[in-house]
C-alpha cells in the first residue's frame, strides 16, 4: 500500500482534510439526494472508471441503522480481513433472521502506516428485538454532506483512487471529517477482488 492509502486519516488531518462515513441508496445519498451540483471533473486517466462514474459528486447522507463488526487489520491482508468480518456479520444476520437494507460497507475509523481500525457494516431496516452476540453490534450511520467517488477493480489498486481523492480535496480546498467509508456495489464476500465496484464517501465538515 502506498502512503496515500496507509496514512489517509493522519495525513488528511494534518492538512485539514479527513474523511467519514457514507452509504448509498438506503442512506439516501445518490443522485436523488444530492445537493445542487456542478459538473464533476474527470478523474486521472490511471483511475479505472466508467464514463458515468461520479468523481467528487456532492451528496447528502441520511442516518441509517446498521449491524456491524468492529476490528482492526494490517494493510498487507486488508481485503481478507474485511471479507472475514463481513462473513461474521452475515452469519449473525442469518441467525437473527435479519435482511440487508442496502449494500455492505467498511467504515475506517483510524489508519497508520501498517494497519487500520474499521467497522464492517450492513444497513438494516430496524434493530432486532434480540441483541446480536459474538462481537456483532447495532449502531447508526452518521448523516451529513459528503463527496462520492467510485473505484473499479482490485482492492490493492485503490491506492491510485485514494491518491486522486487526496489531490481533489487539496485542489478544491475542502475540509472533511476524520473517517471514511467504502461501500461495495458488488458483495466483497462473493465477488472476485479484481471485479470490485467500490463507492468511496468522504463526508465534509
């Protein structure tokens, strides 16, 4: 992992740019919930995107109920760690008879040069009457204004996407919160890593 990925949170905080939670349709941020927008600039040619992919689109996040597993991992095995966490969440959902109400997401709460702290979360319609066990928790996603970016391809290749996001924030002189979120439009548990489609949400202060 290059520095733009590993040190995303501390580096962003140092220059006044940081990140926080985002989510798609069920959290209410997508084209239908965006605030007034200007045309989005195109990402650098090195970033694998569809011509219709947003890059820095302003959206509004609505609070949603989530079921999640909180843990930590190393960048060298980040994707494997996240997949295992989602398997735990899915297992708890099956046991409780809970259905997802949106796409899975990873909420990164801290990063450094070797690893990260995170929450592997899935939105649900409402909290279950029986509390989950085994380290699985129920919580809420934070609301607020955010910028939306899209990555297509392998998880390791997301370094280039994060570098482009950092440059975008720098160029626009934007100040963001100190968490960030990846929403998986293709389930990371069942999708080959090279075929991922990930929406990155950068909540703004």
